[in-house]
């Protein structure tokens, strides 16, 4: 069974109604990015940072996976599928995808401020005074600017072993996720689904589908399933 590795970004979640981080009307509006997404911002004003992510968590509970999420689940009927997502939501999980790597953490989890390996489920708000297993303050289990991306090595290995790559709803400008495609063989087919054609270093074996995720992904998945059935 061929292996497909899928890189998803904010564009796929936006179509479920989630605000994105970098759009003009997105989450950073009214906040300097370093105030709400950096260790320094948390040290300076932890109440602001916790409130910011509490609002994101509440919004996440109000939305549902969309047709693009469900199409990726259907792709598992004929392929081994691994999803590498830059998103911190759980929409891929709720849709039913089996293999998901969250590069930037997960909104529905929290971790100790002192130990990133001490992670607990977090479905409700986090408050000052909420402590982890080590007795230290809890914070969102989200990778902030200036922090390491623990799962980038695993993701790079997945891309190096891919038979096919799908890129959905990402501008490919956020490092280090933007460099993952470089780990794939130049002969590996790449399909990019995004209405705003992202810039890519490679030009060989790349097909751009300038549709939204909800429009483009189900059609692409149907085509790939048909190809697998005809092999």
C-alpha cells in the first residue's frame, strides 16, 4: 500500500469556521504575536495568554470537521495516510483520521511550565493556579515562537518515506514546517490545494489545485482513490 503524507495548515480549519493566526482579521488582531505566543509573553502576562487560548478552546468546541477533513479519512481506504498538521485543533481526530502528527501542539492539552513532557488533557479553561503533576503552573500545550518543535524530526522522516505528498491550506512560510517538503525525493508527486498558490522551492512533479480545501480535497481524493483502484 502506497504511503501518502499530508501537510495541513490553517486553510483547512478556516473552512470549519476557525479564525486563522495570520489573516487580516485573524487571532493576532489587537495583540502583538509575542504577547500571546512566546515564553516571554507568558512570563510577562500569563493571565492574558491563558485567556487568549481559553477563547480559542471555546471556539473550537463550536465548530465541526468539514468535507476536506472527511475526504482525508476516506483516503485511508486505499492508502497508508499520515497527516502532519500545523494546526492545534482536533478536527482531524474528530473526522476520524488514524495517524496525526501535531507539529505545533494541541489546544485540548496542557503542559507543565517546567516540563514539556508532563502533558494532561485540557477541555476547559486554564487558570492561574491550575497545576500539573509536578505541582507547577499549567500552560497550553502549544509550541510558541522561540521554542523547539519536538516532532519535526518524526515529520521529516515521514516526508522522506512518502510515495506521494498533499499540501493543504498552508502558505509554506512558517519555519520549520515550510522545509518539510525538501526531505521528500524530487520524484515524489506533490499536490498543493490552496486558492493562494504558495511559493515552493521545487517545481518538478508539483500540481497546484487553486481551490479551497472543501472544494479541492474531496475531488483530489476521489481521483487518487480511482487511480489506486485501477492499478
